[in-house]
C-alpha cells in the first residue's frame, strides 16, 4: 500500500466513523463512585475459590470416612 | 488525558491501601479515564463499566504503584488494557455501526453503503490494531500518548495503524469495494 492509498484509506475511515465527541459526551453522565463502592463491597464479601475447594474436600472426606468425624471432635 | 500532579501524600497513602486516598484519586481522574476509554470502545455504557473496572484494577494493584511515575499515565495504561480486553471479547456483530457518520458530516462522494461496510469491516479488525487506528486516525490523539497507553514505541503504533489500514483495504476489496 503506497502513501496515496494509505491517505485514501484514512479519509474513508474518517468519513465512515466520526470522532466519538460528535456522537456522545466524552465525560461520564453520572458520578461513578457509587458503582465503584458497590464493586469494592461485592468483592470483599466474595469467598475465594480455594476456600470453597477446601470446604468441599472436607465434606467429601467426612462422607467417605464418617468414622473420622469423631476424631475431629476429639481434637477440637 | 491530562497528566495531573497529585499531592505526594495522597499518592503515598493510596499506595498503602488507604480508601480515602483512592476515592480522591477516583474523583479526580474518573472523567479522564472515561474519556480515554470511550474513545477506544465507542460505547458510553460500556465505557462507564470499564471505568469502574479500570479503577478496580488500580485498587488491586495499589501496592505496585510507583508515585514517581505519576498516577495519570499509569491509570491510562490500565484503562487501555481494560478497553482492549473488552474489544477482544465483544462479538463483531456488535460493531454494526450505530456511530456511522451522519450524512451531514459525510463526503457525498462516498455512498452510505460503502461507509457502512467500512465501519463494519473496521469493527472486525484485531483489537490491538483497531484501538491504535481509532485513537490515531479517528480521534487524532498524539502518537506519543497512544504509545504510552499501549506500552509500545511510537514507531510500533505507526506500524499497527498501517497494518489496520492494509487489512481494512483487503477486506473491502474482498467485498468488491475498491477504496
């Protein structure tokens, strides 16, 4: 693609897609901090996947070997 | 996006995970981050979500922040990555342009069909090429700013823009349009 063709493509692209400022505001239309706070709170309540995996492993262990439950209580 | 100086104590507190410092930085930079993202993704609703996503990533990475580098460029880099991740996962069909140039803005010598097909083909380009071309050609942002945001040299930005145009021309020719 030579320089002339490149310029032609640039012009075609600009003709097809105007800058976003022509179509929409380039600043948010609302304060986004409340959404940020919700995101932070949701994440802090989330339980990490490895905690769920550990819980599942313990439950599976006790299901397969119910006799070990008393052993657990003995150590507690 | 303007690079705004922060009081060093706010940046230091943010680096140590202080939420009030994070809020101060969020309020000061949310408009700039949003403005950068919306220029890449061209969707105001998605840009709002991605602004929150960007600041979430910033919050998670607070311990890695280097106050000497400035908050603005760091935030813009993270915002660009979030926008690129979004473009990679978005279906190409979603790029059927709502944002086609209005007839008043368009060159009457270029038919609406050609403009529509150009916009559609552009939407199907790889995210990295599309972002570089959007910022450089449509939004006319300085190459230096684009390079900083993408984490590459200005020469590499020019290569991406060239490759985007070449791919676009190839796709248009495949559709029987001679640009």
